[in-house]
């Protein structure tokens, strides 16, 4: 059975999984007696499941291998065409929305961006469950793809350890023989290896949130949104409006940590920047960034509060500190949850916290080859180590730095390719801003929404500007550009550039 599945095209398997997932909101709507919502999902799930079976039968005799080029093209198709399948029942269940808006919503969910066109009260619970499910599947898909497809091709962060520097060729595309014939075997292997951990952590977080006071439905949606870093919530105000309060945030805080390093997941042995977990540079850098941002906001708020009203009570100080820590980690992992005391911290200080800090955290992003987006922590760490080494050479030009082969590679070749990626990321921001500005969007909204889309942090739109920005108010052209930007941010620019490499298409 597994051998037959491995012989099928990846897009057919994804279509079958998506069709089966449609039965979850159908069953949920049936339990709530909302038959007008349950029927579209049941009929669509059945239709697409039959279609997937027919396509599987038609391609069962295809014994051709699965080259890397086909896998990259499948990734592009998965994040652009598969959401159209997800959007069909959503469009039928939501009145007066249109297929384009439903497709945009599913692209945002499947890329784990989490931006939405709808107010929470407009969608029925089953539709929120479908959005969370699509985001959860998108997060798991990227976990598997990163290690099974992008790792052999030296993309998605793995290029930091294996790329050539200025004096050598940069390996951004694997050879035609490397990792091509056994791609589906790797996919099957890592699906089996990652699924228990991903599902188990989701169920565990669901149970913990139930104990903390959330309803079963809210707890499930937030558990899916946390593990996938999609930030999708059925509650107005997100986590801040959940019944679990600060207790629930404390639980979510620990379950956001796996988005900081790939080695916290099974199969992460191919991406280790240190021998021991306690020396992991991504975890250390994430901790330093969260602590630095929280300390800056806390001191800034505390000084302002003293100037305004004199010494404050201990409770508001602790709440302000916790709100800064939780929100900083949430945006660093590109999840986008706000703490329930985030607004209280700003009101207590009398100052509005600049959204530029949260946008900067979203740009940095989480761990390489995790569900998080952004530039990624390991690339930033490589640039920091390179800068540190250059400063040392200014003082001691003849010095020889130690740290082992891995540290030297990160400081030299790793920093070189990381800088290339960072420049491509910055160029993508500038290009998208230019395009949407030509479509009539002002500079500040264009900047915030572009960063939110490219870093896959949809909730950033509501908090990074002085006035909350709404995706639904954009024109059709602008929404389409941002949908493609979400796909670009999820796949990363190096993977897209690899498709334009002539060597990639030869043979």
C-alpha cells in the first residue's frame, strides 16, 4: 500500500488528504445542526475524494521518478491551486463572498499567514474550524517538505551549511541525481516520523487549554494555530479574548518554542548548528531577541509611567513585562497572537508601543525548516557571527578564529548565502511595495501589509500601524498581489529563483 502511494504524484496525495479533511467541518456542522454549512463540505469532500481516486488510478502505472524540478513545481501548485479546492466548500457555505475571496482566505490559511477578510462574528464555528484545519495542514506540509524535498536541494535554510562562498559556486540546486529518485520515499518516511509528534503536541495543547478554561472549540482552533504558527483564531481579539486568559498564554508560550528550532522536531538531525541542544544558536538568539525587546518595552513603559503618575504597583509592572514577552515571542515565530495584557501595558505607560518592533521580529522569523516564516534565525545568526569576526579582524588582522568547522562555515560561506537571501528578501519587499503602491495603496499600509504577507504574519496588519489595517478593504488586484506574496514568503525566494536556473531544466 505504501509503495503504491509513493508512486503517485504528490499533488494527487495532497488532493486526497484535503478531501478527507473536509469531513471534519462537515461533521462539526452536523453536530451543530447547521446543515447549510455541513452539506457543501460533505459533498465537496466526496467529490474531490472520488477525483483523487480516479487520478490515482490513472497515474498508478507511471513508474517515472520524481525529479527535484517536479517537486518544486508541485510546491508552487500546492500553494496556489490546492487552496482553490479548499475554497469551493468555503465559498458555498459563506453567503456573498465570491470564489476569489474564498481562494484568498485559503491561500492565507495554507501558507500559515493567518490573514483574514472576515470579522470573527461573520463566520460560523465550522468555518473557523476549516480555516484552522487548513492552516494546520499547511504547517505540517512545510515541516515535511523542508526535510524531504528542500534539504536534498540545499534550500530552505540548509544552504547555510552547504553553500560555497565568494570564491566558490553556491549550491542552491541539487544535481539531477541527488535526492531525486527517492524523494517520495523521503516524504513517506518523514510523514510517518513527524505525524505522531505534530498530532500529539496539538492534542496535548488542546487538552491543556481545556484545563485552563477554554471551550473545546476555541482550544482546538488555538492549538492548531499555535503548532502551525498560522495565528488563526475564532475569537474576536484572538488569544486576548479567550477565556483561559494569562494561564492559557503561559501554556501557548511553551508550545511556540518548537517553531524556534528544527532540532526540536523528529528528523532534525540534518540541520544542527551545534552538537548539544543547550548550545543551539537559534534558541539562544531567539531568547536574546525576546528578552531584549521585552526589556526595551518594559523600561520605556516604566519610565513613562513614572513621569506620568509616579511609582506604580507591582501587578501592572508584571503584567506589562509578561505582555511584552509573550507578544514578542508570538511575532518572532510569525504566529501573531497578542497577549491579553498587551493593551493594558500600553495604557499603563501612557505610550503606544511602536509596531515597527513587531514588524522587525516578524521579519527575523523563527527557526529554519520549521513552520515559522521570515528570514529565519539561523541566517541572522550567521550574519551576526560574520560581523563579530570582521570586528575582531579590525583589531587583530592576523588572528585565527576557532569554534570548529561548523562555526567557521557559518561565519564565512553561511554568512555569504544568508546575506544573499536577506538582500533578496529586502528586494521582494521593495518590489511588492512598488506594485501595490501603483495600485493605489499608501506608503505606510503598503509597508505593513507587505511585511505581513512576505513574513507570513497576517495578524501584523492589525497591530503594526497606528490605525488597524484590514485585508478586506483592499482591491482585487492588491489582494491578488499579496496572495502571491504569501506564497513567495512560504516557499522562499531561493526556491523560486532555482526554477529559473537553466541547469535545472536540462536533461
